[in-house]
C-alpha cells in the first residue's frame, strides 16, 4: 500500500482523528493561550511524526480562520545524511507543507564532544531555530513535544534531578527578546500520533542523530545508549498495566500542587522558602 495523499491525510484529521488529535490540539491552544491575534509562528519540523502532524494541525486551524495569525514551516538541517534529507522533503511534498529548509553544521560540531553531546546539540538547535525564526519576522516557534514527553519530564525531574518540574506549554525566551516557544501538542498522546501515522501509512524519521549512528558503528552495547527518558517511558508503560490512569495522574500532579504540603520551594525570583517560615 502506498502512502495516502494529502487530501486523505487532511480528511483523517477532520473526521477519524478529530476527537483524539485535533480537539486536544485546540484545547491546548485555548487553555494555555498559545496563539494571539497577529502572531507569526515558525512551525519547526524535525522530520519526525510529531512535528509533521503539528504542521498539518496548524494548517487545519488556519483553514478555520477564526482570527488572524500567520505561519512559516521551518526545518533546520543539522547535517542529515542524504537519505534522511530526502525523506523530509518527500513528506513535506506529500503532505503539502511549504517547508523552508536551512542548513547548519551542528552534527559535525557535537560528534566530537564526549560529555553531554545530546544536551549541547539540543541547545544549539534551539538557538539556530530562534535565530532563523526571528530573521523571518516570527515572534514564536512551535515545537512538537506531546503529552507523553511532558509526563516523562515530570518523572525524570523527580528521579534524576531531585526536583518537581515540568515541560511548560509556553516559555518566553531568555536570550531572544520578544520570542516565545509554544508546544501545541501538549495534550495529545503519543499513541494517537502513532495511530495517525500508521492509519495514513506514513513513514517519518526515527532518529537521524550522527552521534548515535557512530556509536552503533563502534559496536557499543545498546544498553549503554539507552537514555534516561527511554527508561522512564518503559517504567510508566509498566505502571499503566496496573492503573491506566498513571500518566494522567502524573500530569495532574503538577496542576494540583499544594504549597502548604511542600517542605521547600522556590518562587519566581529564585528565592527559597521553607515550610517552617509559616509554621
């Protein structure tokens, strides 16, 4: 079976996946006030299933034309191999996404870094996206982090960072004045994104990281490459076998924080407060 054409893909968003995908997309935008009148948004496409779906959802939202905002579909090539670059371009054409691709040499710069190359790569990619988006007159960049990413971040913060934190639905940039990052897939579950992908028989990039490719080429044990996020993902999946609401409960835990039951917390200015202050 060949890939679905764009008309079928768009029809599936409007009908089959309206409840599980388009509705939570709109809910996140409304609930977290992610888009305002006059915004120019750089929809950042990495080549994976999440960002490509996000682009189609933005196009569908724009079709409703309830208020004025504009879109730029932006893809940064950090040094993809030819096959991966071609797949991105093929999917953009198939899905009727007018993609603007710009090139960087990030992969070649981070492959020689031994300590935290993934963290540095992510920071560099974010910086390049902000720069390019601002150059194009955008005031926001949209990234494709979904509900599962948020839940996993909460658990990772507790288990590995000794803190209660989450991946916020929107963040003002500290380094690029007037720029903001938004996450419109915030309430969409990964299983529904995968269902959309498989239903439309689409194939996207999985991982195009040259650092990972090189490590596999050196026959490094796969277990050594497993990320903390992957382990947390597996842990949550295991817990969901006993209680299907585990992921929802984790998400809601950061909506229901009671400061009177917290030993210590930091305010917006970074000042630390301990429960003994008001005991």
